[in-house]
C-alpha cells in the first residue's frame, strides 16, 4: 500500500480490518467501528493532518481490499470526516473563548500572563499601542430596537463574523503581528501599534464599508504597555460617550481633540456650580431653556457668526439675535464679550455632559 505523506501510519490502524470484515459478510460497520473512525478523524485534526490527506489515505487503503461494498466505504469515510469536522469546531470554539478571555483581561488590565498570551494573538505588549472603538451611535435604549440595544444602527455579536472579516483585511495589509480586532459590548475594538497610524484609519474605513450609517469610531491616544492599552481603550470609549452627550456630528472622534471634557468632569462639584450659577436663570425663560441652550451651541459652533448659526438652527438671523439678548438679560452673560463667552461656552458644555436640565443638579 502506498503511504500518503503527512499521515501517521497508525492513524487508521483498524481501517483494513473493518473493510475486510464488511467484504466478507456484507454487513456495514457497527457503532463501535464508526465511533473509532470519528476518533481517528478527531486525532487527525488535532495532529494537523489535512482532511484531504486523511480521506486519500482511507481510499488508498481500500484499494487493497477486494469487493469492498461502496456503501461501507462511504460510511467509513463519512464518519472520519464527521470526527475531523467536530474536532475543528471544538478547537475553534476553544480558540474564540480564549480570545474573548484575553481581550477582556487586556482591556480591563488584568495582568495574568498577558504578555505571553498576547504573543499568541499577534501583539507585542512592550510596544506603544492605540485602541479604536467602533459602535452604534447613541445611548443604549430600553425600548424596542430590534434586540440590539441601540436605537439606530445594529450592534454586532461574536457570531456574525464582522470582527474576523475586518481583522483578516487588516492582517492582509499590515501583517499578523500588528493588529487585533474583537467584539466587545455590541461594538468592535481594534488594537494597533502606535507607529502604524494608518491601521486605525483602515479599520475605520472597513467599519464604514461593512455597516449601515449610524456608527461612531473613537480613537484613543498612543500609550505603552498593557496598561497603555487599557488607557487608550478607555479614552476611545469615552470619546464616543462625549460625542453622544454633546450631540457632536462627527463620526470619528479623537480623544486628543476632546481632552477638555475629562478635565471638566474631574471636578464635578465645580462644573455643577458653574452650570447652576450661569445657566439656571434660563429655567425661567418662556418655552424653557432648551431653545436658548441650542442657540448658544449653534453660535459657538459657528465661531460667533449669527447668520451661520441661524442656518444651523433653521431660523432667521433676527431670531438668533433676539434669543442672545434674552440670554444676556436672564444670565448677565453675553457671548459677544470674550471672557463671558468662555464662561458661557464652558457652562453649556458642562450642561450637556451632565445632561442638564433633563437631570436637575443637586
């Protein structure tokens, strides 16, 4: 019998005996024999033998046995393939479970053999890394959203293959030891070297191509080591949160562009005092404070250009001028004065971060 390269000689040790018995009696393999074939298929998968080589070996061995019933050979090969495929599925599930556990440990800073495990997934944690987070824009809602938890775009899960397809595209371009893409909290996380800035841009491109509009991407800053990955991940996630709270229109938000907001929230008591002192008089405005807050946001976004602000709001320039005068009378602050403008803008940002006035301050 000719041997097939790469297949251990003893892998199908009982195959000839089963075929010879079937040729002599005409009976198909019994349950024990089929279980033996499944076990042999599993061992082949675990040993790295290709399925093609395994099946070819079984067929070559069958050529030495005369009058083997074709149904018998078919059942034997089918059992081999079943065992092989079952072993592959089990290995894949175990790999995915290990991957999820590693990603959770990495992003939460649990340092149990992180560097050693990172090498298995293509990361060298001594380097500087940047984390990008992509997820549907908008807060998680309790209402009917098609089961994904988001009001607009659809969240992803471990089983839909999105992360794997994006990672394969990035690996094809940048190499296997440069990027890690994983599903987390209904979105996607990409970990890439800080020296490879184009990788996060490519990740963003694939997110836009793969998913319907309504996704945001947050980009953390570059930091070194496992702790740096955690910091960059939190920065990226916070950038998306700030974008949602502030109603920012950009689909890509960089933590480096939003550094003022963590500073504002670091002293919550101070920002609450600022919002209360400067903006609480707007609560007495006819129609409520929201139109006036929206007008201030539009004016600040337009660098003080009231005509441009009116276009943003869909109202007349005269209406904007009137609202700004009401704000000046109620609060005593005017956006035309540089110092007062800064105070007003900071207070408005603080109000959005604290979701005021929807959530009254103590």
